């Protein structure tokens, strides 16, 4: 009986250790953390939890954690200026969901924080998930409300947000011919800068999927940095393949803290 209890306790401890990797070494706080968010929204009442939706309560808790522990919030264009500073965090949002305005914006203001929004230009009624996998044709993404240009102008003029490029239509780059790729990646910068009368210096690869050829396109255009969805702490030596820390809607607060400290999501 006692032995069974020991075995169960050990198994639980092993599972916990694999999931949260609490034993994994911390990454120096001299390295900037780039956080990746998509939506700040409550989870659907039915069905599976979405990793893309961090609840407003959890987002506020995370902002408070950064603020109370002496982290400095920066935008992606300020990355180089803070290369050697301690506890620097860049909050980023991908795609351009309406809740970035209704939910995230007031909370960022409340905590004196700022963020970079990687905006898809053709974002309305565009279910880009099918471009990566035709089986994803659920229509769920197209139904999610997106930001209007007026929302974005208000976010930019407040000084809280800056824009980053995330292509025009969110294509799946491995299937996209070179000329179209160049157009999607370089022209999105020009369109954003003209539409919103702003400077765009950072890029995010759609779906986080990219090749050496794509890195070269971004590098030889006038972008200064590019972010991926590869999990980890950003390495300043590879400014066009910056890793990010995923803020997942499936994570509890403990998992979030571990990810920030270690840049690592655990093994399971
Ligand atoms: Zn995206």
C-alpha cells in the first residue's frame, strides 16, 4: 500500500517536473524578453481552451508582475537601445484582433506599459489558418473581430503602441513564390507607414514559419529586426530570427513566470 503511494507520488513529481521544468536553469535577466500575445479575451464557454486567448485578468496579472518586479517595457524599435540593460520586456501582439484595443490597450495604459502590434493589412474576413493547413477551415479565425484603422490610429497616437509588419494577407511562406513573398514582406511596411503615418521597423513571420531566403528578404529590406514564434529568450546576435516567449491561454500564472525566467515551456 505504502509502496503504491510512493510510486504514485514519484510519478506525479516526474510529470510536474517535465511539465514545468522548474529545475531548468534561468536565463540571465540581462537578456530582453519578447512576449508573444494574440488575443486578450475570455475563453469560449464550450470546447477546448485556446492558447491564443489570454484572459484580461491573467494579462493584468502578468503586467503587474513585470511592473512590481522592476521590468522596463519597451517597443521593438527600442530593442538596440536596451541591449545591455537588465529586466527589459517587449510585449508583442500578432495579427490585429479587436480585443487588443478593447481589453489590452486600457490595461497597458494602467500599468504604464507599451507594446508592438504586428498587423496583418488584409485582416477582415481572412481565415489565414487554412493557408497553413486546409483542414483548419473552421471559419473561427475569420469570425474573430479585427481592429479598424481608427482603433489603430488611437492606439498609435497614444504612444502606447507601435506597428510592426506581418505581411499583407498572412500567406504561408513556404508555398509562396519569391516575387509574391517579397511583395508581401516589403510592401506591407510601405502600406502601414503610409496609412498610419508612422515608422515600421520590425517584422513578424506569418505562422512563425520561415526559411533562410525569407530572413534574407527581411534583412536586405529596411527592417531592423524580425521575430519568430520559436520559443525562448531573444538573442541580440540574430536580430532577424528573434525568439519570443509565448504567453499561452492554456498556462497558469506559475507556468507564465517560469517561461519568463527560463524562456522555456517545459517538456509536455
Ligand atoms: Zn499571425
